[in-house]
């Protein structure tokens, strides 16, 4: 492993000390999803995707995942998995040269392949199926370099024009085995061959000029196998050979300068088999070799820096054979290797230099855990390690010299703190080893330790911090022994310890930080006691403590760091309470925590750069605070830090502005000015679309699609998206919004999926924005239209038809109501006449009953009268009710028309016709008097019906009304009638489905009326007796089929006055009543009992005075009514 693991990409155009540059590589391998490790070709398309051609398929990479195209799938019919070369055209196509199966064109929109192969019977077909090179010239013409088939030019009609070797023609192509193609800035088209050297094509004549190796001529091409051709930005043509190293072509002399490997020269080319050439945007010229790793060439000196794989260094290049090189639009350079996958370096991806302990290097750090840093007057950097003693760093030599306990007299190898006085002496605080003074002249340590018997000795051997104030006074903070001040003359210590009884003493004996501000006040940070400020004149301490009840107080009493910025502000780092800033004018503290963007709330170090920004080391990374905007930018391992967990107090800003931070895994250093932001605005793509958590295959690639159409039944969908920024893509951020559904943008963080459920039919637009790893946003983003096809009943055509239908129904209904009104008026007159006749007949029957001597003859006579009156009377009653309801609805409609007639939507002619129509109807009379007429008619009919039905209980009716029916329909009809008459009584229905039953419908109908009538009367009696408030009356109806007995049970429950137990026994007797004479005939419940018995059923009654009554009817599903009726039961 390299001693100096410099994780920084120092892209410069010249190197002051050439050969000392170190680069850390990131890698993409099969572990990340790459289909195979041999990457022969790399392409970034116009969308921003990266494409890798491997020996096992074509890979499309978005920075997160791979889409792999192989042989086999009908839609992804790649002809061969072994891919040599890639080229993009301007029509959304990618051309693929394969090892043995010809040429393919991939349509990115349709995600389909078109295959071109050699056909021995077609002279215009592809020259050979092994494609080694593809090149699209500035005219858009595609050139194909084949192996054994020479050079092909694709014509506009998809045919191929061939350039082949002719042994008899020296101006023909020198070899049919073509490895490389290139068009330079002069318009020259170059062809590199296997064994035939370098060819220059004259496109007008079709003839070639050949450059070959000439033995003995060092200015000729170094080897006849040319694997790569490249022109740099200076216009120099470079030719890579397989065995002859690298050649530079001189256009004027038409000669070559060769750069080869020299075993004894570490700055020569690493290997003579050169496979790839590339110059990046910063002018770095990269040379990839076979088995010699990667080379960075200084084209001025002709020297090379080598990058080889190192199993002990994860930041080294991943393989020794580099066969393809490409730079993407963000400036990241990608290196394809033969078997190891891809290595890449980003211009902003690695910003930090890291030093670690290397047991094989005696000049590396002595230990990785670092808790102290100091730059002395001679600009030497001192590093205090935990377990490795003291290290002296020589920046120019990149070496660490070690000072440890056994060899140099250091009292302990666990170093907590380092400080230097004005005499040049170095003071070192140790863990349990006391205080050490390094005498620079003598090169020895003087040790001060605690003596339990000497009150003037150091108070504690655990020295956590040492501080030298402007007066050259040495202050020592201990862990448990309070604060010490060293007396140089007496060589003794004065102790400042905590006294709970005295509020002006130091607040805790656990001292962690010391600093004297510009006003001469000594700030003492304690672990558990907040801050104590020492006033030198008064010799007292003033305390700053945290308070849960005061948000302007210190956030935590666990103080780790104290720092004063150039503007005089005091900054405090705490263990768990974040960062605090003190305002001396107000005496208030302001807190910054992870909620404000700080990386972590444990603050281990604070530094200030030249621009006034604070750099804060924490337990979870490094934070940079812009004190003007009060915003944070955080850095972690992904940005190149060797560790995100830093050591307490290990922070140093050197004289040149460079910063050093100690961590638990080594030393980190950087210059703040070198921390450049990634300004690349990443393209944003829709990477996928899913329905019910499964990918949904569209006709076009989803990344190339503008509209997606789904059904309303697809009620669980998800969009996947990505920002094509490959520098720490895990730090890319996203916002999305579905217009038509989301009101605001949704911050998704690094999450790359948006899920939606149960979208209504309609058109939506899904939009997504993204940022790169440095929070640079693509505000335009990507948008895609989503159309959700609604159900047919929500479509416009269906709603139009429904509206038209409703209008037609309204017109028809209006006319129908007018006709019904006239008919009902005629029926009212006719039925009123019949009713009067019926009443006369009833009166005559009543006279006969009174004159009858026997109840039997009365029953026979009344039954006959009731039978004759019942049918027309029931019809009259029902029609009066129906007529009344419809006339009321007619009045409502007329009222609506009356309001409309006063609006501007009616013409004057329509208003006149309407007023004439009202006059013809005598509308004012109808509206005023008709309702009173209906009410009187209904009341009279009701009284007659009650009398008739009571009389009918004495006899049986004929069987004309015996039928199979659903009792619920009959019951509901009666209930509806009662609900209209008694609106202040709540009638609740609790019914289930019951089977049809054969009954005498009229009798059952009358029975229901009688039961409900009794319930209503009971409720009214309860209201009169103040047992029930008006409006609290309730009747509950239940119906259920008892399958075990095959009976239907109907129950009527009221909360009326109830029935006394003595009366309950008589309620089914004929003519029994508790009401005054004339208020009731006493036949209601008797008729119910008789009707139920005729149907083979039972009647049960439960009642409690003052509470209410429950009456239940049990009827067998197969009733005995027919038999009982015939036998007069």
C-alpha cells in the first residue's frame, strides 16, 4: 500500500514535482450489476446514459442500476453478447460492433435491434461479421472496421461499400484486419490495421497512403499493429501500437516519435502494448496499456505516471489492463479494463488527502486514532495519536517521524493535546501520563505528574487539554482534577477546582477546552458543567449553563470545543447539543443542530477559513457552515474522507490555510479553496414505470416516452427517475409533482420513486427535478403526461346523454302530472260520492246491529256490509292519499316555475302564457283550499276504514285475496303511510330477507294497521301523561326468518304508555277497549289475533307500564290459511 494514500484528484496542467501525484479511483464491477468485467468500449449518449460494451452483453448505466441487453429476447435481439465497439448516430440509434455476429443498430426509442450481417451472395452486404471498430465522421457517414473483411462504408440506402487489401495495388488498404478508425481535425481519415501499419485514406480517390515500421529507422512507425488513434487538442496525432508503444506523428515530416517502456526508468511508458488513448477536459493525456496499467503522460517532458492495481489500496485502479477510456460531460473519466470492470475518477469526487498508518512503512503515521494537532513556529505539523505517541510531519517529504514512550522519554503514548509556548517548548498532554514538556534544544521530555502528597503538583495525570495564553501562561485542563496554571519559576501548579458551595469557582473538574478571547477572558469548557469564564482581575469564574426553560441558553453542558472567529464571536462545540454561537451584547446563545443541516450534534473541532466559513468536524462527517447564509454543506466518506468520525480536539489550520483534522482512521488534510463544487447540471430521466409493483412495458422506451395511457383500474402506479450525475450519485436529490393531483412539490431526498394510488380519470403531468451531489439543481427537469382513462360513466359523452335523458324525463313527467291531476280531480268527485253512499250503508248497518238481539246475527250482517264496502272504500282511501301527495309535488313544481318566471331566462311571451295557464287552473284557489279538502277526506276515510275493519274481524272473507307474497312489502307500505301521518314519531326498521308466504293480503295488511295504530295511541297517551316528551316517540319493527322452526317472526316495539298485566289478558277479546265510548270499537287487536290464528300463527305480547310494549307475530312459512279458511277456523 502506498504510504501516502492521497485521496485527491489533482488535475493540473503541469506537475511541479512530477511522479508524486496520487489519484483515488472508484469502481463499477459485477458486484454493482455490470454484466461482465471486460469492458471493451464505453459511450455516453445524448441523453446522458453510459453504455458499456462487454463480453456478455450491452449495459446501460444511469448511476444506480444497469439495463442489460443480451441475445435471446425477441425484443432485445442483440446478435452477439461479445461487444467490441459502440457508436451513436443522430437518429436515436446506437451502433454495436460484435465479436462474430455482425453489426447491430439499437433503436433507443423502440428498444429494438436491427442486425446487419455478411452475406457471401450479396456484394453490398457487410464485409465480415467480426467488427473491431466503428466511427461516424463529420458528414455523418458510418465507417466499419472488420477483421478479415477490410474497411466498410455504409451508404444512405443501408448498403456497404468495401475497401480491401489488394496485394497487387500498393495504394489499397494494407490489411483487411482493421483495429482502429479516426478522422482528425484536418479531415484526414486514418485506419489502423493488424500487421499492416497505419493507413491514410484519400476519400476522393479511394486510395491509401501506408505508414509501416521500417527496421533500422527510428522515425518510422514503431509497430505494424495499430490499436488506437487519437488527436489531442493541440492537433498532435497519437498512434497506439500493440508491442511498439506509443507514437507521435509529425504532419510536416511525416515521421514518428516513439515512447516505449524502459525497464530501468519508472517514468517511462509502463508497457509497450497500448490499447487506449484519451485527453480529458483538463488537458491530462491518459494512456491505457495491456498488463501495464494506466499512464498519465506529460507531453512536454515525455514522462509518464503509472497507476497500477494494489490489493492493499482500494483506491487504486482495479485492473492492470486498461482497454477503453471515455470522459463524460460532467468531467468524470471512465476506464474500462479487461476483466476488472470499470474504474473512474471525478474532478470533484475526491477532494481530501488522507494519511493512514501503514505497518510496512516506518515513515507513515504511527497510529490511526488522532486526538491532537499543532503547527509549531517552524511550521512543523505535530500529530498526537492514541497509542502511537507523538508524530512530527514533514509536509515537503511526506514523512512522519515518531516520538514514543520507550525511545524518547514520552510519559505515555496516548496523546490528548499539544501546545507550544513562546519559548518554543512543546507541551503534550497525555492520558494517565501527566504533562510532558518537549525541550527542543535538548531533544528530551520533562514530565510533570500528580503527587498525592504535594498540593502544588499537577492535580491529575489525565491531561485533556493544554493552552498557552498570550501572556505565555500555560493552562492545563485535566479530566477529574479541574484546571491547573503552571508557574514557570517555581515549577509548580496552581489548582482551580469546583466547589459546590461557591458559585464563582469553576463549574466542573472535567475540563475539555480552553481559550482566551480578545478581551482577555479565559473560557473554560467543562464536560457536565457548561462553560466557566475566568476573570483574571477579579479571579472569579462566571458560568454559562444550559436550561430546558430558556431557548437562548447554552444547548448542552457537555462542552468539547471553544473557538473564537475573526469577528469576535465565540463558538462552542458540544457533545450532543450541536454548535452554539454566543452574542456578547445580548448574552444569548444561538444553537445549530442536525435539524439545521449540521452533519451531527457531536462537535469535535472548529476551524475558520479565509472567507469566514467554519469547518466543523463531527462524529458523522465534516460540515462547512456559511455564516452569512447560515447554511451547511456536509462531507463524508463518499466525498473522499477516510472516515466520518473525527477525534475530539484534532483540528488545525496551518499557516498556508491548509486544514488538518484527525479521525479514528487517520489524518485528513485539504485546502478549503480546493474544495470545488460540482457545477454540472445533471440530465433528468424517467427510468421506469410500474403498475402494481411490476415494470410496465411500453411501446417506446419509458425514457423516450412523452405520454403514458392507463386505465382507471390501474390504481397502483409508480414512476422511477434518475439524475444522470455519476459523481456520488447516492447524494443526488429529487423533487417531484403530479400536476392535477399534488398541490406542491414533494421533496423526495435521495429516493427515486414516486407512487400514486386510485387516481381519478383525467390527464396529469408528472414532473421531476433533480440535483447533483453538490445540490446543483436541474430546474427544468423532466415531464411526462399520464392519461388515466375513466370508466364509461365518467366520460363526457355519457354524461351528455344522461343530461339529455333527464331533460326528456322532466318534460314527460311534467305533462304526466298535469294529466294525472285532471284525472285525480275526476276520481275525487266519483269516490266522494261512493264514500257518501258507503257511509249511509254503514249507518243503516249500525242501526241493525243495535237492534239485533244476538251477537251472531250482528256478525253475519256486519260481515256482509263490510265485504261490500271494503273494496271501494280501500280504493278511495288509497287514491285520496296518492292524489294528495302528487298534488303537493305539483305545487312544488309550480312554485319552482313561478320563481323561474321572474328571471331573465324566460321571454315575455313565455311569461304571459304561464300566467294564462295559472288563471285557467284557478291556481290560487287550488293552492289555498285543495290541501284542506284532502285532509278532511283522508280523516273521514280513515275513520270509516277503522270501523269497517273492526267489523270484519267477526267473519271470514273470500279467498280472492289469498296469494303468495313478501310480507315486508306490505309492512313497508303500511309503515310509509304511518310515517307521513305521524312525522314526530321515529319508526325504525331492522329487517332481514324473508321468504315468500301465502296469506290473505288484505287481512294481514289490516292487522299491521291495527298494531301500528295501537302503538301510536300508546305513545300519544304517554305524551299526555308526561311519561314521554313530544318527539321522543319510537316504534321499532323487526322481521327475521327463524330457519330452525321455519317461521317468520314480526315484532312491533313501542315506547308508549304500556299495558297493565290485568288488562293484558283481555286485549285480544272482541270489543274490549280501555278507551272512552266512541273513541274505539275494541276490535283492533282482536282482529289481529283472529287473522294470525287463521294463518296458523301465534301472537305474543310483552309490556311494562311506563316503559312500552312488544308485540310479536310468528307465522309458518307454509301457512295453513287455506285449510283454516275453508273450515271456518
